[in-house]
């Protein structure tokens, strides 16, 4: 009998020009099961409020498209581990707003980077991030929403480049539903060598021993434009970077990761490139294991 295996849901980070609901339509029209979006401008502190009409249209479009899960990525300015008090206050306020928007939109996941501890130590950054999450979520009913901590490349003074960091943050926030967004490019440049099969198994074992593989709810599926252990964050097109097609195929087919939503975050320099990356990922998950 042929072997059967669970295949992951796949999608990409879709643009929201014309309204948040447009991302759902784009995802459906490109054959995606899942999608990631920003809920607002990712590079500004001020966010245009969501109107009741915005929310209803998004919810209606989601019922029609059946896209699931939907992932919101937090805006880029938020630094939950900031040592600078004014920056920390702005980041906590902005993150709370992100959580409130995610609740209104009824999405499953909100992805956030743990932040940079510049001006303080690693342990201080982990404590500040944990406290920021608790402060931002205070008094909110998260319902089905789960906040996903994304592993980082470790550029500058960023925490989160070791899965032990994410485990510590989760342990500090036992009352808040947290999970993990595993980014392939970030892990590779942070020093997890997944180019060979034994390296991938070592990483999966590390996940098991720290955050637990079931906590990995989303995977940012990217090649890396920069070299192994460079501690630099540069995503690249699938099969064209330093990780390579064979290694990424093994990630896409790993049975311990198949429950997660696989999200492409490759450079959006050409819409055709996005489709090429999507087709590559689709070919990986549709290919039977030898």
C-alpha cells in the first residue's frame, strides 16, 4: 500500500491594498489554504481604526473563501524587549492595539518578534518581553487568538535567536496562549544548520526539547540570501539562497511540522516571483516521500 502523510496548509503574506478582505480573495485566487497579513501600516505608529464595516466585510469574505488559519504579523516598530522606557511604552501600547485588532477580526494567530535588548542584557530583554506581553494583554479576552513568538536571526541585540529564549518567555506568561512561528531563514542564519537531513533532525529535536513541536503553529518558509550563522535577516526566493531546495523540501515534508501553516515571506519584488515560490512550496508538499 502507498504511504500517506499529512500535508501542511500553505499560503503567503498577501497585500492589503484595497482593504483587508482583499488579501483573502488573493489567497483564494492563487490556490492558498492559509494567509498572512498586516492589519495596518507596518511601518508607522499610527493605525487607521477598523470600522464595523471593515470587520464585517473581512468576516464575510472569510466565510466565503474558507481561508484558514489567518495570521496577522505585528507591525515592525514594536520592540517588546526595549530598554528605553519611552520606546517600551509605545511598543506595549501598539502591541495591545494589534491584539485588539486581531480579536476583532477573529483570526487565529498574531505573530510578533520578541524584540531587541539593546542597552541591556539578554536576560533583561527576555523579562521585558514577557512583561510587555502581559501588560498588553491585560483585561483582554483573547478567545481563540494565540500569540506566536517568532524566532529571530539574532541580528544586533535581538533576543529570540535561540528557542530557549522563546521557552523562557512562554514560561513567564502561563496565563496567555502563546505559541511559536518558526522562520527557516532566521534559524539558519542564527546557527541552526538545516542544509542536511541530520541538521534538520537536530533542529526538530531542539524544538521538542524547548517549545515543543505542537507549539509551532506557523512556519515562515524562506530561503536565505545570506550565509549560515551570519546573524543577518535576509529572506530569499525558494531554492535560490544558501539553504537550497533539497533542504527546504525536507522541512516541508517533515511529519513533526505538518500541522503548522506554511507561510511564504519571500521578497515581493515581482508578483510572478511570489507565484513561483508558491508553486515550489506546493510541489514540495505534494511530492511523496521516497
